[in-house]
């Protein structure tokens, strides 16, 4: 998608700190981390938000969750735990219109997950 910042990151038009990449998935560090580990995991296919999933997109969503477990291991937060967040739409606080999974950890997170 032409004006999508995360598609530009996928296409290396914008720099990022990549922690994992294959044909279907990119994981890179959030530019404004809220915890010691804050990685964004995205499908390379432009899906604007969770409510815009199409037929068969559940396959890539499943792969993303498996990859999140692997990244949690390499980031050394697998054992102690972490949080995965998907913001969807205006009320969900989604700012970037390309589906992304926040992988957050490396410290004890608060029990309140929304404000
Ligand atoms: P959301 O509010 O769920 O849409 O989250 C968007 C996230 O993208 C925020 O945590 C931003 O800090 C992050 N972000 C925005 N631009 C970049 C960028 N160029 N590189 C890395 N992370 C970014
Ligand atoms: Zn995109």
C-alpha cells in the first residue's frame, strides 16, 4: 500500500531494527518502546486492521503467534512472560493502519490492560 508506513518498513524505504524476517512476516523494534522488549510483528501482506481479515488470513495470524513465541525466546522473555496486544480501529487506539502485534515484556507489566 502506497502510503502505509509499515509497508515502507517492509520495503526498506524506512529504516527499522529488524529482529526477524521471512517471506511472510517482519518483526522489528517499536520506535517508542513502552518496556525493555517491545517488538512489532506484522504480516508482509497489507491487512489494514483485525476487522479486515480476508479468507485464509487466519493462516498468517497463526504463524505470527508461533513466531511471537520464538521471538520471546530469543528476547529472553519466554519463561517470565509477556503481553501481546493488537489495537483495532479508532476506539482501540490503532494509529498505524497495517495490522501489527505488539510483543511487550522484559519487566513486570501492570494488571490493568486498558485505561
Ligand atoms: P498502534 O497504536 O497499535 O497503531 O501502534 C503503532 C506503533 O507503531 C506505536 O507503538 C509506534 O511507536 C510504532 N511506530 C510508529 N512508527 C514506527 C517506526 N517507523 N518504526 C517502529 N515503530 C513505529
Ligand atoms: Zn501496509
